[in-house]
């Protein structure tokens, strides 16, 4: 496997995803979902955390995927 030529777009996208992760898991946004609500037997805040985590993993996979 050779090195992939990159013009910096991948790096910029990964930095943007890191900033988004800090925002998604920061206190102000977590506080919005910290309610005593149960969805399908799971507290709302935990559902949000795992959904956001899964979304970030999927987006990173799309960014770093070789074409």
C-alpha cells in the first residue's frame, strides 16, 4: 500500500470532527439531555452519548476511508 496523496482536506475534516466531539460531549450540551426521561429503558443522556459516539465513529470512518 502506497502513501495516499492528501492536500490537507482529510486533516482539516478530522480536526473539524474533533472540535465537534468536544462540543457534543461538553457540559452545556450534555446538560440539555440530562433529564429524568427513559427511552426504551435507557436514560436519555446515555442514549444521547452513545448515539453521538456512534455518529462520530461513522464520520471518522468515512473521512479516513481510502478511495
